[in-house]
């Protein structure tokens, strides 16, 4: 988690759409005195603050000023971004560095595109749109237990940032700094769910969003939610969503109820 001050509107210095990965598969850079907000429309690896995150379409990241970032692309990659300075007053929000925006991603895209269209950057409208997007991002993580045990909050934050990667209860317990059994007991007590059940629901919520609101292939969606085995993905999808992946996608296309 990082501290982000949102009590007052940020100073927005720039907002735009960036296209990367066309000249080379890697970028390494930092902005000495500006924060970075990115909304992704591609899959890549992002390394910052000593950790590597998998990002996918609909993910967002926040990079504090002065932090070196490394992007490893898989081809042409487009994202929306804003560079800003928070005003350090009031109580901060605690936000994951990387998280899945899920069904909020289209709204974030509209806010950031509106900010870009209202250039020159620094206008009142640009500031308002970016500020609104930041508040939305600060409220994204589901089931966050603000007053609960920090081990549960750490495990949830890690799950949200690493849905595409292999995750086990022992690995999450190591991140949270507690034993496997203790994390299981804490998780059930605070969320009413086992760690594995929570992880499965989050992966399937992410999968459903991509099925109904993107044209990504089903194998790509399965990989992006950490279930690259298509047979296992189909089985989990049927159990959690009530239908096979293609049926979920087709049902939304017929009814027009997608995002």
C-alpha cells in the first residue's frame, strides 16, 4: 500500500495517451517530482518499489514521485496516463500500487479521456476529472478491511495486484507475515470466506468483466486471471458464473447487458 493524499485536488501537470513497445520491449524511467497514474489497455510486466506486477487491460497503477519504473511490453501497448502532484494535507488514503479496476475501468477511461480532451493540462476541468478518477481508484479494492487485522489487508492487497500470477495460501501467508493456519482463521473471521474461495471469486469476477466488455480471446482471459489451463478455467467459470466462458460472453452480446 502507498499513501495518497486526496483531501484537496492534485496539481495536474500532464494527461495523455501513451503508445509504447514499438521501438523496444522495455522502458526504464522515473519522474523526479511527479506521481504517475496509468490505466492499461494491454498486458505487460511492471516493476517498481522492488516488486514485479502483471498488468492487464483494465488495471491501474499509481507510482509515487521519484520512483523508478520498468515496463516490459509484449508488443504495441497503449495506456492513458496523468502526471500530478498530490497536496499533502488531511488524512491519506491507502492504495495498492497496482490493482484491477474491473467494472470501474470504463468509467476511469471516460474520466481520463475527458481530462485529456480538456487540455491544456492544468485547467480546472482536467484537475476535476483526474481528481475524480483518483478517488474512484482509492475506493476500488473490494472487501478491504480498514480496521481489521493488517495480515488480512496485506493478503487482499497482494491478491488484487497479482491475480494473473500463481497464488497459494502459504505464499500469501508469507506476504502477510503470519502462518498459513493463522491467515486462514483471520480471513474467515473477517471476510466470512476462505482465502481460496475469495481468490476464486475475484478471478472469476475479473474473468466475467473481460468476457463481457473486451474482445480478448478466452485463452488470453484465462491466463490474465491466473488460470491458464483452459479445462480448469472452464470448470471454474461454470461453477462460479453458472455457464461456460463462451456462453457468458454470448449471453451478454444477445441481451445487450454488458458494460
